[in-house]
C-alpha cells in the first residue's frame, strides 16, 4: 500500500477546515454524513467540532428507517436514516 501524495493530504485537510470553519461555536449535536464521502468528511468534521457523528445510508438498511428523497442537479436520489441515529425519532 502506498501513501497518498503530500498534496492530496493537504487538500483533504483544507477541505475539512473549510467545512468546519462556518460551524465553529454553533449549537450542533451531530454531523450527518451521507455515504460514502460523507462518512470520511463528516466523521472528520464531527471530530473537529467535538460532536457526534451519524452515518446516513442511501440503500436499504436491515432495521426501521426514515426515508427522504432529495433533488440533485441531474436527478433525484434518496437516503435512509436508522431511526434514532440522527436523534429525536
């Protein structure tokens, strides 16, 4: 296994910093990250903000879920949240 180029490592750090900066000091309980990039970025953002992380899946899950569709620039997609993962449900 090889390490990513140093520029890629720096770019990831810059992306995370830019996602975190507008929310520093905000009243946030959890960061929701939609798979799969959202798991990586959302987890890092949650860590930096010292809050919880809720992974949100696009596919069927084996337990009760809440389903939500959302509009993309090229169509419609959806995600599923395991009940209670995001909170208050």
